[in-house]
C-alpha cells in the first residue's frame, strides 16, 4: 500500500467515525428535544455522503462563495416551495433509467470536506459508488484525491461501525438504491413514506417512537432517496411533496456549487448545531447536490459540500457506464 492509499483510507475511516458519532449525538438530542418538536437527524445516506456522496469539485473561489452563501448575481425571488415545484417540472424532463434488482446504481461525485467540522484544510475527493438496485447486496465504493488521477483506493464494501459497540457493524446503503416502485402522486407518496421510513440506526436509548412518529419523518425519508435513483415522475412527486415541508427557506444571494455552477440553495429546517442545504441549478432547477455546515462560536462554516456528477445503472461493482 502506498502513502497516498494510506492517507486516503485513514481519511475515510476518520470521516465515517466523525459522521457516525455526529448522527448518534443527534439521535440522543432528538429524545431530549421531543417536547420542542425539533427534527434532529440526517438520514443514513446523507451522513455517509462525505465519503461516497453525490458531489463535485470545489475550487477555493467556489468554496468561499458557498461559505458566504452569496455570489455575483441578485438573490432569487422565488420561495422555497416555488423552487421545489420548478425542480419537479425539471425532473419530469429527465430520461428514465431502468434497473433489475441484481444490478447497481452507479454514481460519481466530487466531495469536499474538512477533517474536523469547523477547522483544518478542505480536501476534495472524487468518489464512485455502486449501490445495490434491489438492496440485496452491500454497496461498494472507491475514491481518490482530486489532485491525483492515479490515486484510486481499492473497491471497498461499505459498512459502519457502531460507536456504542466497537465490535458491531452496521449495514451501509443496504436499502434498495433504485426506487422504481414509488408512487407518482404526492399524496400517495406521502402515505408511502410514512409507512416505509428510512432506517436511521438510532443509538441505544433514543426515543424511536418520538423520532419515527414525528410528522417530519416522511420528509427525512424522502431526502434519503436522493442518494439513490428515483425515476422522473416519482422524483417530481417527491419534490412536490418537499414543497409542502414547513420551515424551508431560500438562502439569500447566488450560490456556487461544488462544480462551480450557479445555483440556489434551500435550507431545510430542524438541524441542531448546523445547517443542511439542498442545491438546485439556478436556471434549469435540476438537482445539483447538497452541503452541510456547522456553527461554532456563533460562526457558520461549510463542513461538507457535494454535487452530482453522473448516475447510471450497471451490472456489477467496479463497472463503469
């Protein structure tokens, strides 16, 4: 194993530990804040996005624009609900992919993340992820530093460690990544999401009844599906549904995503200790990716930024479209 591989593998392990511990802490806070009605969790797919998520390269200038949340264009005039509905219209225009349960959803991305939530240098990695379309096999992934075209890590089966039980391993991305059976009507989709919540792998002692019974859980499940593939009509229904979620706001000013594309960011409600934004193309309203920020000493800084490069259906892990 060369030094580059050792460095990137160490980075991956540290990142997964940090994000897993972060979600565990959020789950504990969820129980304590039940009376306040706060949503305090990220779905599983989003917490692992730092290692193998849907992202794009972030130049120093783009990162500065993301951190500030403002670019060189006037602020958007549409509301969060209006932007989600325009995103739904854009989704309907996408070509549809089909997949068998034994195939894999392939995504390629560039991920920019800090070693520590609010300090240290930013690192940019190109990641490739193969998720089981039918949820019948473990997901696998690899990545490399964006500065080293030959620095790919070995293809790795993705699992999480349980911070409360070092000997216990959790499945990562084991749910189906191809969501071909989703309803295409927003009301029917809402009922489906309530009946099929995403597994959050809550820590021991967390109030599962409060978390999974909360009205916002359906929206959390909806967000988790964006880490896989949702066919165009169902994706449109998903965005139409998210347009109903109360508390979402548009970030003032033009936002530059990890690929340098100008977009608009919608900040989602219910996050403790930071913020979670979803990004759409400013002109086409196509989904670009997301970013997570932390707040320390009253200052907000981007911890992780992501944007989708490409998505396809392939037959096996390691295969490129």
